[in-house]
C-alpha cells in the first residue's frame, strides 16, 4: 500500500511538473490522508489521472518528435534542391509581381488621364456651344438691327417720296 502511494505521488509530480509547490504538497498530504483512511478508490482515481496525463504528455512528445523529423526531412529536401534554380525562380516571380504592379499603376494613370481628357473635351464642346450660341445671338441681333435699319431707310424713303410728291 505504501508503494502504491509513492507511485501515485511520483506520477502526479512528474505528470504535472509546473504545478505550484504548495499545491503539490497539499495534494500529497490529501493523498496520504486518503491512503491512511483506507479510501483506495480516490487514490486509484488520482493514479489513473496521473497516468493519463503522463501518457498524453508522452504521446504529445512523440507527435512533436515526429513532426520535427518530418520538418527536418522537408528542410533537407529544400536544401538539396538546386539553390540557383530556386533563387532564379524566386527572382523571376518577384520581378513579375513588380511588373504587374507597375502595369496596374500605369493603367490607373492612363484612366485618370483619359478622364481628364474627356472632361477637357466636354468643356471645350460646352465652350464651342456657348460661342456658337453667342454668335447665333449676335447674328440674330445684327439681323434684327439690319432689319430695323432697312425698315427705317424704307420709312425715310417713303417719307421723302411723299414730300417730293407734294
């Protein structure tokens, strides 16, 4: 029974290595009390939990070692790859990315320039329309003035002709 307790305490301390020391002492004291009160069921549960924790830690270590070895194999395969080819591919890829970026910037600039030209053309059309409207208005005014002038001449001539008739 004493060996059972020692095994339980040792497994618990190993399974939970970062546990607070005072808490660990309380657990050990509680285990001793349980052992002396002949309550084996709780003691067995503690041992079972400690064994499960230890087993899961061992399993985790095995998995970590497995992943580490796979990673090492991967790194070694990369290192054995022709380094120059890899660098050339990487340089080429980055260069293409830069060219794509520059082309996008150029397209954006061209779109802005086209928008400005469209706006300028529209403004010029508006100016031409305004000038045409002004010229048309001036022509209408000149035409009206000419008509008034003709009417006035005609009226004067008629008046002069009347005066001559008398």
